[in-house]
C-alpha cells in the first residue's frame, strides 16, 4: 500500500510541475511572444477582431453582386476560418497571377486543403496566428477548399470556393511591355543599320 501511495504522490508532483510550465512559458514570452519573442517558426501573431476587420474591408472593397470576392494580385486575400464556415466563401482569381492568402481561425484549429490541377496545397489554420500561403493558379476552373482538421460535428460542411478565371490584366500588362521591348529592339536595329 505504501508503494502505491508513493507512486500517486510522484505522479501528482510530475503532473503539477508540467501544468506550472505553461504559465512560465507565457511569463518568459514563449507561449504568447511579444515583438522579437520566440514563436516556434510560426507566422505573425494577431487578434481575431483586427483580422476580422481586414476580412470585412476585403469583402467591402472587392465584393461582387453574386457574393464572391475578386482578389487583387497586389493585395493579400484575408480568409477567416470559424466553425463551420470560411469568410469570404467564394474568391475569384485570375490564372497566371501571384496571390498571397492569409488565414486565421477565430475559434479552434482548422486546416485547409485544395487540389488545383497537378498542384495541391495544405496548411494548418490556428487562432491568433496568421497562416500565409502564396501561389499562382495556372488552370482555370472551380476548386473546393475544404477544412481537413476535424473541428466538431458539422465539420464536413466547412469549405470555401476558389474560382480561377482565364488570365488577368497583369498578363496583359506584361504583353504590352513585351510589345514595347520588341519596338525598342527594332528601333535599335534601324539605328545600327544607318
């Protein structure tokens, strides 16, 4: 009986010690780091309210009548994950353009997964920590982005849609640059011929 009590006491001491480590991490800036703290290689720390305002501005500035959002290649696309939805729920992209997505969860750990042609993307989306994803869609089509981290009942209805449309204005700008470069080359050739 004495041996059993000593094991129980030892287990209690060890468990209590482990529980005390968590507040110590916060005190030393490991759990919730300030600027320059140690964040275990993770993204930027941010509050849900602040990120929600960025999502609301994105929807307000780039929202279309059908409820989708037309992403701009030169601005981040902010997506908020919460049990059982993503906001915005539909994002329109142009094939051949570079996009930066920033994800944040407002409640529990989620994850995203999308298969786009021969390319797939997977990322964990956590509360208070931005998850960034940069990519260039190349194949036009409609793609379902699902939550692949079980978060509770109703998880299987948690998704949003990416609609990739044919090349954008950004491609046209480069085409114009290429035409001007060709004109300049021909002008140089004419000068050298004289």
